[in-house]
């Protein structure tokens, strides 16, 4: 699966090679990583197309995390939360918004 998601600096080539393209989300399975990637693509697409403000983007992200949690509860583990926040912060910076924290996911 190809992705155009921002990749945080800490995701090494070795990790990607071992765990797949979406390794940066630290989910237990490839399906979990793909679910997070798809959710983030939706948040970023909506943010761009609907010209959403930062607060609305955070609300959309929270909804997406809750949807993924239904099937992949590990999304609330420390590593996936940080990976999601890191990817979102790369994108938010490109969009000219302030960074978010793990507290913004719930």
C-alpha cells in the first residue's frame, strides 16, 4: 500500500523494511497500521478540502481514532498515540497550524 502520509524523522528505513510501509504507527498488525493510515488520510483530506480550522481538524481526528479503536483498541497505547501525533504534527506544520499533543486524541 503506498502512502503520501508525512513520515516522522524517527521512522527508520530498517523499521519500514521489517514492518511495512505504515510501520510508523506502531500498531500490532498490518491491518491496524492500514486502518490508522486510512483514518489519517481522511482527516488530512477533509482538512484540506473543507478548509477546516485547527479545532475542527482535532475533532475529526478524535472521531477517526474512536472509529479505529472499535477494531484496534491498541490505538490508545503509548506508541501508536505518539506516532499519530508525530505524523499529524508534520502535516499541521505544513498547513500552518500549531502542533497537537497526545491529550488532543481523546
